[in-house]
């Protein structure tokens, strides 16, 4: 018998905790879930952005509450978990969206050439800053680990849950220059698969999305020359390696996000879904 297809994607009445929800991508996810009747806990270290996201959801008739939180603080995460639980009950959705890069963990050249050690202005592997590299790894990977450990306990109580991690194209094939970010996102992908197996008997599913190049404000700043409006040399490489020949739009993540969080993907766990216009499939 054919199931009720609309019911498969129905998220009405569920509760979601979203880390990094003050940001552009996860903020958009928060607004989309709220529009579908999900009660959304906005977790972010930036109070101004978090409160603005809460207000935007409320203006559209959705239910949201901002909680200031560092994903690297077990104490703050636990306090948020308890506050959300007292308000709505333990979340049955967790999106681990807090993340980002730090230029101290990136080189400014693609290839290291012999004799380039200590060349003025050049930042190679040997110039990567330890604290910068560690901060990228901590935020992207440990933040995912700590938030899942905290909110996963509530999912165990409910007997169900959907965890969605945010990986990256750089996890599959490391992008040049962004050494720390690539390593951290690869760890997120690996952890997603490991945890999916570990939780397979609990009713908790764990998946991830791996966005390609989306034309966010941050990417626009890095990939478009502010003087000419033209793509930079690196941006032209990205488009040349994307079979669909364009950048993605942030809202093009939403269909996959809703699918992975809903009962439409009830038998799906341990996958990392590329949303990349074919970037990860293309070679020559």
C-alpha cells in the first residue's frame, strides 16, 4: 500500500536544536524548519545574530528561541539542553552547523616548491599556525562531537532522533590551501558514519550533507573581485570543475535537509550527501 507521501515529509511538532543558527546557511535552515511547524532552538555564540534570527522566525509566525552557547563548552551545551528540555522537551532533531575556517590554518599557495622555506609573504605548510589549525579542527569537529554527545541523550529518552552534520566538498577531495578545514571536515564525515553505526539500534539516525560552492556572502567576498565584479582565478577553477557550471544557491540545500530529518529517510543513516552541482563526480 502506498504511504501518505505528505506525511513522510511532515515535521510538524518536532523540536530542533541548531548550532551556528545565527549564520547564513544554518539560519536559513532554522527559518525553513520553523515554517514547517518545528520548534527551533537557535544556538550561537553571537547573540546579536541569534536574536535577529529568532525575531525573523517570530515575524513569520514560527516558534523559536535563542540560546547563547559555545559548542566547545560542555557546560554551556548542557545548560542549553536543560533549558530547551524545560521549554519544549528534549529535541529530536540536531543540526551541527557551527563551523568555519581560520586563515592561520591555510596556506596561500597551492604547491610547495623546493627552496621556498621562509620566503617573505609566502605561507606554506611549514608556516601554518598551531593555534589557528587547532581552532579550526576544534570548532568543526569537536563542536560536532560535544553537541551530539549532549543532545543525543535526550534523543535516547525519546527513542528517536535525527542528527545532521555539515561536512564539505573538501572532506571528499581536499581543496588546495585550506589544510585545517579539509582535515576537520573529513573528520566530521568519518564521525558521521561511525556514529550512525553506533546508534543504529537506538532509533537515532546520523547523516551529513556536503555542500559544494554556494554563493553566500562570505564566498562572494572571496571569489568575486570587488573592483571588477569578475570571478577570481580560483573561482574560475571552481566553476570549471562544476559540471552544472554555476554556484549553488543556499536554498538548494533545503530539500535534502528536510528529507534527511524527516521520516522520508527512515531507512537512511550513515550517508554524506553531496549537494554540489556534480563537483565531486567530475574528473578528466
